């Protein structure tokens, strides 16, 4: 599983958060599970929903930046590569049972699709399947090289608290004809929501020291999401 797709969105206008969460899990989630059972060669290999409980979002103009609005969910799907992702979204099952249903719970006008590759920094041995996570997204200043970013980003690993259960760095891949919304997402698994808030404060300071002060990251480009993870299909071990 070399490609991970992060779909970061908000609920359909006119619906409550409770209605959205019921539909995304009990209706759409079950349809995705059916897809995985019926067509495992084309369906996602792993499927995770993350429900946003708290967040910070950007101050950029709403009409030009979908991440300048609050988010309600982060769906994560794993595939072998972009070709497999394209096949998965082109099958009769996807088109007949999943594609149109997305309009029932997603605000399609500002959903963000962020494909990435994962680098597991701390694997973790006892991460709960319905645990708490912190996601921190970073956007680079125009013109910064990927090599300089990765070097500075990796240098922050020694600041990750020992209490963190698992830590993954997600490097966002460019998509032709789509704006660059983020360049990297730090993903931490923690014990509870309070720890997520404490870690956010500490990690924001670390990123400021390693990326912002050195002129690598965009001071207005960061977002943070505290989420509760629901591993709907864990995939192959």
C-alpha cells in the first residue's frame, strides 16, 4: 500500500453533525465495506474514518482555500498507486453506490483531496482502533525545495514525546491542475483528547522553531485537527 488518500471535508449544508455522522458511518461506510467484500482487487485496501472534534483552520479567503473553513471529517483510503486509485473510482459499484451518495453527506464545493506517501517514524505496538489522533498540516513557502523541507521536518523527530503511541509523517503528492493546499501532515496517535491538545501546543512550537523561523513554512498555511479514529477496514496485516 504505497498511496494514501486523505479526504478532508465538511458536512453537507443543511444537515446536523449527528445526521452527518450517522450517514458517513452507517450508510456510506457500510457501502464501502460491501465494495471491499465484493471487489477487493479494486476497492480500497484499508479504510479509516476520522471524526473531527476540535481544530484550527486558516485565515485565508474562504472562496480561494477550502482549508479556511472548519472540517468535520478526514477519510483515509489506501491503494497501491494512483492507477489503482483511478480504477477504484471508475468501477460500476463505485459509480452506482458510492459516488452519488457522497452528495448526501459531503459539502462537495470545498472538499480537499490530498494523496500522500507515509513515513512511519514510530510504529507503536498498542494503538487502539478507535483512539485519538492529532493531525497537523504544513504548507511551504513558494520556492522551498522538497529536500530542505524534508531535512528540517525530520529533524523535529527528537521532539516527539515518548507518550505518543504512534507517529507518521505524510508527504503530500502533487496532483496536476490542482492547487497545492498542504505539503505535509504530521499524524500522531495519543491516549486521549487532553493529550492531543497538549501535544498540539508543543508541536506547534517545534514546527515554528524548525520550519517557520527558518523561512520554510507558510505562517498562514498550518491547520490542525483533533480527531477520533474509526478503523472500519484494517486491511492486510
